[in-house]
C-alpha cells in the first residue's frame, strides 16, 4: 500500500489523533452492537504499546452542527473501556483549550475520547480553520475510519493535510480484504442491497447493476421499486418521489443484463413493533392501512436459488425490519444460507454496513462470511470504484 501505517510512525510520547468510526447502534444508552468498537481495538492497543497517547476523534449520528445530548459520545465510554481494557477519559469538546489540556494530561495507558465532531457545523463543511483546531489536539493523525472515508470532512480529510498521517489497522484490513475479494470477483456475482436509507442508495444501485449479474433489492428501498411498478405499498416506508429513478435503474439493469430480484411475497403488519400481528401476502396485495416489514418465504427461496449458483456475494443492508421479530426472518434465512455456502467453499461472501453487521450477528452468520466490513456507504462507494476522500487524503 502506498500510504503509511502505524509501523512507519514514531509514536513514543506523541498525541495520536485517531479518527475512528464508533457510530454504533444504541438503545436506551446501551450499545447493542459493539462490532465497530471492537474492530478499532488493535489500533488503540498498537498506539498504546508504541508509547503513544490515543486520542479518539469521531462523529456520532447526524446532529447537523448542533449539540444534541442524545448524540453525545460520552455514552460510549463504558463500551470503549470494556473493549480496550483501558481507562477512557472524555473531553466535552473535540477542539479548544479543554480538549488540548485533556490530551496533554493523558497518562500512560489511558485513552482520550473527544466529543462528537458533528456538534460543529464546520466538520461537515471541511472548514480549514476547524481542521486546524482539530490538528492542535494531536501530533500525528491516524485514520482508522474506513467506514467514514467517503465523507470529505475536517476530521477525515482536512486534518490529514495538517499532521503527519497514517492508516490505522482496521483501515489497512478493510482495504486489503475488499481488494482481495472484489478486485476481480469470480462470477456470477450477486449483490443484495437493502435497508432504509433509500434515496442515498438508489443512486448507488444504478452503478451496481452494471457490475453484478443479479441484484436482490430488499428492505425499505424495495417498497420504492414496488410502488414504481404500480404496486400498492400502503403505509410502508417508501420514497414515492423516487419512482422515476427506480424505473431508470430497472431499465439500466435490463440493458446491462443484470437480473433484478424484488420481493415476490411480503410480510405486512399494521404496527411497527415486535410481534405485531402480521400476514404474508403476494407482493401486489399490500392493504392500504398496512406496511411491508419483511420479504416472504417465496422471495427467500428465490434468493437461495440465486446464491446457489453464485460465486461471489456482496451484501449491504437487511431485507426487512430485522431489528424487530419476526420481521428479521428473510434476512436471517438468507444470511444463514449464504454462510452455509461460504463454509462449503462454494461462495465468497463479503458484507458491509452497520445494519448489515448487526443483522448477520443476529443470524449467527457474521463469523462464517468471508469478510465483514464495518462500512456501509463507504463500502458501496468503494465497490463502485469511487475514490474515497478519506483514503485519498492519506496520500496513497
Ligand atoms: C456510517 O454509519 O455509515 C458511518 O459512520 C458514516 O455515517 P454517515 O452516513 O452519517 O456519514
Ligand atoms: Mg452511512
């Protein structure tokens, strides 16, 4: 790799500003999936063992430049301490005298966590003055946030221009594993794309159809496609204004010879809650007062057929409302089958996305996939061959 790693840096006694992605799911202040935290542990341990002071720089959620108490990173201190086995000091701002003083006062073996960078609007604007203030808190910059590398923000790119910079261990692992699995994938390639972030992914889907042989569309975004095909979706999560885009993607897929797999049957309910009364219907039969919360068993069978002949699987996003039972059924069944094919040596399976990782963990399938990335949007953009600003800023 062209960029520097922790091995190339002299860290003894240095304040190492480590950009990490600890944007983890929280329920009632408790971390429900600590994967992203666990995966940055090697970088933190490495900095500590080289005598450096790890200073964690991160965003959390999308507060849009406002201090939102529910999005304070302070809530993650216990989970970080458990993962690192080290005392974690918290600084209530990521810039300014308080942050600098906390960094200077950090004792050997301790880790400093800086407050949510997105409490400052200048972070997402990649404001040069703000980047300078971030750079004052460290002597060396280490980017370990592959999953935030698609954002050209002050903490991912701006600060990299101001301090000697290197890639962290997770960044290195992500880039080498994705390159190995997807550089020249064995065909047929099946992509599974699901989840609720519909408008952000529709654009990406357009590029994907030109690269893969079959594309399974699930979750909230499938509803947008069903609606675009004139099917009723009731009160489902659906971006009706994206109908033209969805139809364009379908046309592009046809022209590229990519088969699109949409739900053939659906599981609907009247309430978005665990164990809500539900029924399985044909995909064109959603009642007006119901919402689609999962794909049905026929769709799962169809997906299994695709996976059976596939050599490579790229998975991003759950197929249904996987966080509430029983609407995780399609996601769990498809994930288990993909894991089985992988164990048998028939399939190279690569998955990415915060939600996807949670879903695979839930299915007990994550460990059996060939590689599980911690990235969502960055994972997809990387797959499209786009340059990720956070990676480019390391000067590779
Ligand atoms: C993620 O969770 O996908 C990353 O942390 C990036 O977050 P963002 O999509 O809010 O930029
Ligand atoms: Mg994202």
